[in-house]
């Protein structure tokens, strides 16, 4: 017994003409159909579609793979992707390169690079360590005589205080109120000696005074190394500020070289001061008056 149909379905099937599709000589396909719009009114919808053949070059392996017959679970289905199981996205072309291509940057001028390198440097005189050129040094005539010599990388580690084993409060105040270990006091044997067999007290040592606060070990090396082989140099520095306290000790390997240096340095104008140079009194002895 055939199924009964609703009277509304019967009216709908008779009121709407069938869907038509025609193609003209230009290849334009016209599709005409009728349907109800959102307001419930019957409307006619006409769509025109023109199909254009576009040829593109593809790899022959890709073209051969597109002609394969489907197999497995897709065996017997029509050619092309199944929209129920496959989502076709936009074709994105990937272009690989060997590496990033940098734009040609202009080469920096060698002269400007040298100026930028020397911009932060300060001009220092090789004779008096002032902020002017060596050729314009006001002490060039006196310091220019100090030439020649060799370096020694050793540094002075002597310079002990003159306090006894049991210093009195007055002696402590005279020494600046700073603690001096017994090994560094006068008459003590010291904490020990280095691998050098020569005793430090046996070296001819000069005591240089009236030095400026900016004086460093390297400045004294540049000043004294021209007279002979230096064994060590010690510059007295303030423990809080680290500045020179105005005196230093320079030890030579030869007494003759030390005498030559003392004769040249004593009374020499250096860094807006007049240097005083004399023999250093060994520890445990009293300077003769």
C-alpha cells in the first residue's frame, strides 16, 4: 500500500517548476530554480556559471599520481577528493633558499672608524704623564735626559713601618693609628722571603718623596727603568682612597745604577712638584744625622 502524502507536499510539488540547467555556445551554464525566501514568498533564482580551462605545468610524477585508481576504503569512489572526509585548503607554495640574503651594507670609512676608536682616549705625555703631547712637554729639557734601560716585572713588597714590638699610644698616633703586624715592624725578621736568594735589605733601595696623589707604579717604572735593572717598586697608598701618599721605594739590582738614578731624579720637576730622592734606611737601623 503506497504511503499517504500530506496535502501540503502535494501543493508544493505542483507549485514549483522543476530545476532547469542549460549551456549556451559560449560555455555559460544557466541554472534556474524556484524556492521560498525568508518571508515565505516564492522566488526565482537564476545562476550563471562559466567554466574556464586553465593549463598549468606540474611535475610529471604529480600528474601521474592524480590519475591513479582509488584503492582501499576509497575503492570504487569517484575521482577527486571526497568532501565528506577530506578538507581542501588553499594551495601554499613553499620556496626554500640556501640562507638569508643580506642587503649590501655600505663599507665604513677607515678614517671615520679610527676617529671613533680614538674618541674616548685621553692624551698622555710619556715624560710627565700630563694631558698634553710629549713634544709639547714643559719638562722636556729635564726629563729628556732620562733615556734607555730595561724592565723587570717584579713589584716592591717592602716598606714596613717603624713601630716596635710593643708600640706606645703616641707611636700609634704618629703612625696614623693603623695596626702594623709584628712581622712588619722594625727589628722583626718578617713573614718570609720569596724564592729570590738575595735579601731585600741587601738591595740598593731609593726612597722617593714629594710624589703627587695620581702617581702609580707604572709611572715610576717609566721614570726609573731607564737607569738600570729594577728589582721592585713599592708605592705607599692610602687604604681608603687608594691614592699615593707621597712616597715610594725603588730597588735596583746594582748600586751604581741606583746612584745614577738618585743623581738624576733628586730635584727633578715632575707632575708640578719637585722630587726628592735619597737612600732608603734598612729596617732595624737608624739614619745617621
